[in-house]
C-alpha cells in the first residue's frame, strides 16, 4: 500500500482570469480543462490531467491538497485506517469531483486542511513524444517547471499533524525544528524518498504557507527570478538555499496572494534514515542557511 507523491493542489482565487494568465504565461503551466468556476493546469513534463486547480472564490488560499496512490486498493486501505482512527472520510467516484480527476478519498488533517488520496487520474501525456523524445520541448514560456514538488502547511500544533501523517498515512519524518520547550516548531516529511513531500510550520490552522515546483538546477532559479522581475511579480526571497533539506529556492507570490516556490536540490532518503534536528536557536539557518535569520513576513500566513 503506497502513497507515491504530491499529486495536485487546489487553490482559491478571487480573480480566475488573472490567476489563470499568471500560472500559464508567467509560471508556464499548460491549461488542460476549464469549467465556469474552475481551471485545470499541469506542468509540461507531467502526464496526469492536472496538478493545479484554480477555483473562483472570494478569498485566496488552499482548498485541498492531493497525493497520488499506486493502486485503487490503496484507497480502501487508507479509508479503513482513517475511519478506524475516528477520521471522517468522503469518497468520490471517478470523474465525480471533476472530469479526469480519478477516484479519491478526502479527509481533514488535525490542522484543518482538506487532504485527498487519488487514483486513476486521466493520463494526457507530457509535451514530448514517446519515441525518440528530445530532453525538453521547444517553445516553452515563462519559468516552465517540469513538475509539482511539495507543499508547506501551517498548524497550531505541528507535533499533532506530524504524528497523524506518520501513523495513519505512512509518511516519514526527515527533518524538524524543535523548540526549547521540546515541541516541534516545524517538520519535513516524505513518501517519495526525496527530502520532503509535505512540511509543516507553526501558524494558523488551515493555512497554506506555500507550494513548490521542481526545477532542474540553480540556473533555473535564476531564470525564474528573471521572469518574475520582467513581469513585475513580487519576489519575496531571492535565490538562496535552505539548511533543512539542503535545497535551493526562490519565493514569490501569485497576483492574488498565494505564495509560490521554485525548488531544486535536496537529498535522497531511505526509509530507515534518522531524522535531522535543528534547534530553535538555529531555526533561521534551517530555513535560510546563508542569512541565518527568518524575516517575520515569511512566517505570516493568511487562511
């Protein structure tokens, strides 16, 4: 029974056309479907129908996050485990929530975010042929990340959500920031053997701190920053690196207020790897290794 990776993110956006233009023309995603109040997009190297859903609502933020499972039976397995623990689970049939979405189960994390496990999403192919493909399509626009990478949530009790992910969904803790009082301030967890697929930081329940796309190297972060500057996108943090995960990053905002990240680097994790611990005094270096401090705005999240 396996959860593979982060599958998709559904965002609230108060201006659907503006957000769609930004994610398609600046970030460089591919639009795959449209409904009156929703737009579906994916990265150029993703085969599934969508990895980002934009939904028209009065506020910005996260509606739900989804992880992909290997087999349909995984949905049964995790539904049984969650319900045995007293967690309410809602089941969606294939195409019930959205055409092409697949079959899924949805439930609420202890911190209030809606999480989903999905199987059988429609496969639409990437932008390369299956025979003798070039390494990259011609004519890509914007930042053009190849895939979705991870999501970072906020929670009033990081310890509680971390245990939930470990005990009920088989996530593995890779790194943590532990406060002087012994409680987790932040945690990073994985299911795909990467440095992290989901992370948590102390903040309001239900909050989305950011979600991230993968790029192939440091030069791609520079290109993404060039694109942001050209289009007048609000860059929050110039290209730099994390201490936790050892990844390199660029943070910026979409035009309605959702924080984005371009991410690369990190390390490979085995299931028996011991988690890395950062102390509260070194939290700044865990998040931004070169500066060693955390700008208070970076910790501000609106739900």
